[in-house]
C-alpha cells in the first residue's frame, strides 16, 4: 500500500485518468473530490461491499413467503432509498450545500453523523411519514 501525505487542495493522479483532491479536513474527517472517467464506478467502501454482496445469486423465495409480498411496499421502500441517497449525496455537491442538513453549529451532517441524525428523528417521531414530491 502506498501512503501519501497531502494538504487541502493538493491532488493525487491514479493511472493518468483518475484525480483525487483533498477538498478539506475537519477533525478526523477528510473530504475528497474524485474526478474519474464517465464509465468508472467510484464508491465508498461500504457501498462497494453492498454492491458486490448484491451480486451473489439469491435463493428462490418459497411460495409461503411469496404470498406476503407487497409490491406497493417495495415501491415505497425504493422511493425512500432514492430519497435517502439524494439526501446523503447532496452534502457533497458543492453547488447545492444550501440543501445539506446541518447541526446546531452549522456544520454539514454527512455519512455516520447524518445517519445518526436520521435515526434520532425517526425514533422521536415513530410511525410518521413525510410526503416527498416525485416519489
């Protein structure tokens, strides 16, 4: 493994096609900007692991469980997942930082902090749902 030291604004070039820039450092968090060719997939490790795990062939669903399948519920779950991905990813879009959720000190909530805040809100208001346009 190659270990490099970079300061905010400094870059690393990988294979001549991928550029990684240190966008900022805040405590133990490092913001990275990644420029890659259009066909390249760039994921955080946990997303990559979920994607590769989802490539494992699934066992057929027994008929007794298939009867409990509710397509409307799955559509709602997919819409929720899409909203959640948008909510997490918008914090990294520097042109739309006005949309990012912030803590009481106006720091953007990202990754684990955002997850924790969403979990706290869901625990505080169980059973409530929020309507979002274009779900």
